[in-house]
C-alpha cells in the first residue's frame, strides 16, 4: 500500500477518517519512488477495528466477510510489534 493512499481511505464500517497506520515492514516502489507499506495495520480509532495490510494490500472487509483465523494468526505473528490496544481491544476480535 502506498502511504499516499492514507489520504483517501476511510473505515468501511463507520466511514471514520483518517485511519491510523502502524507499519511493520516497508519499502520503496521502484517505479514511482513512493514509500510503501508491505505489512502493517490500519486502525480506526472510532470503532476500534483493525485492518491488516498483507503484501501491500489493505484487507478492509466488513466483519461478516473477514477470516477470523487469518486475522488472529496475523495478530499472533506480529504481536511483538503491534500496539497493545489493537492486540487486546480491537474489533471484531483480538487476542
């Protein structure tokens, strides 16, 4: 995900803007020289939902379309980097 996309992304649940970005792994797009986030989390401070960024793609699905097991695996894998409020209080699930 290009960091410049933060200017246009809003929470799909409550339409809150802007979302908070937590970067786990970053890089630079070879063609445009834009900074990209390879792995990270977008977080809505209003409804407390998190949206993982996996292989540069923000997974911003409504709760009923999300894969609980994949989301929990993501949280467990990166728990040493992810802020505690996301780990323990985020919606639709947390660890």
